[in-house]
C-alpha cells in the first residue's frame, strides 16, 4: 500500500505567489474560500477538474499538474473532513496588518459563497434555519468593509468573526453532506436532474 504524505500546511503567501505566476486573477483568500465552499456544498469535480468547476480561467502555463493547485485541493478536503475540526480559512499571517487580514476574511467569505453557489447544493435542498442564518451572516461579512482604529479590541473582534466563520463553515459542511431524503446526497442529486 502506497502512502501519500501530504504537506500539512499551505501559506497564504505560497498560494498568492502561485496565483500570480499562473495569472489566475483572484486573490489567495478568495480562491481558498471558493474551493472550500464548493467542497463544503458537495462539489465533486476532483483534484484535477476543480478549477474548471469553479469557472477559473488561468492565463498562464502550468495550471494542470501544478503542485500547489493540487495541494490546495487535498488540504481543503482534508481540513473539512478532519475529526479534530482543524479547518481554518486561509488568510495572511498574524504578523500582517489587521486591515489586510480583515479584508482577506471578507474576500474569503465572498469566495466561499460563490463556491457554494457553483456546487449547486442549496438549489437542490432546503436548509435548516441555523444553516440559512449562517449563510446570511456570511453574506453580511462578505458585503462588509471593516474599520479599524488600531486598538486591541479590533484584533479581538477580528478573531471573534474568524471563529464564527470557522465554526459556521464546519456546521454547513456537516449539514450539506448529510444525505437528502431517500439517501441521495446533494452532489449526486445534481447529477440526477
């Protein structure tokens, strides 16, 4: 049996450099959010076809077979399915300015909602009140522009919003991966129509 040892970490900077090199045209947080939303909602394009499923059109060479692109897919899936709830939105490092991290979280939420839409799960099933409220709150964050006065309270507020997003995504993933009535998952339901 062959073991696939996947790197356990991918940084925002690593992904950003790859995006720039491949001229994908989205930010690192947006891309991670989009893929996470797509997977969270049952998107099943696979490690090589997910860029097409997310309607990405990179202009550079090397998209197919790029190790960072493949690694991103496997890490997203691994984090969402982790029993220890290790999922984290991919954002700039904590040493980066608060405004940059806050803007990246807004961008991540926009991408996440777009990925959910592209997976089509919410069109094939009704969501619980809790899941619907989480999606509305993520939409509010995605439409926000945070103001910072440089206080420690701003840092604490961003950490609180980030934790809400993290837990909300895990709750949505759990609900959207539950079988629909009759044992049909959201992803397979799309294929039946």
